[in-house]
C-alpha cells in the first residue's frame, strides 16, 4: 500500500470512496498522485485529523450500518 498513490490508498479505508478521496486531497491541498511512502509526517497528520473530524469510517460506519439493518428487520418497523 505504501507504493500506491494517495488518491487510491485512501479508498482502502471502509467509507472512503474515490470521490471522497479526491475531495480530501483538494481540501487539504495534497497532490493525489503523491505516493504514500513520500508523505511527510505533517501531511499524514493532516489526513488523520480530517478523517477524525469530518468522516465516519471503518468500525463506526460498520456499526451504524448494522444498527440500521437490525432496526429495519424488527417486527413492526416501517419500511
């Protein structure tokens, strides 16, 4: 994964797609073609903070999806 371009590597996180990845790079003023191995600690920190403050990803997103599914299958739940 360290060899991937930033734009692609970000999509490996559950909840981040190509368009979100591109938007993140634009907002953080990062070159989407930068290889992950070439990112500075400062850039990695900017990405981490952006994800924490603006996105629901990985475990939180999976838990929310499971909760929604369970709620919809309960008897009497309106569709």
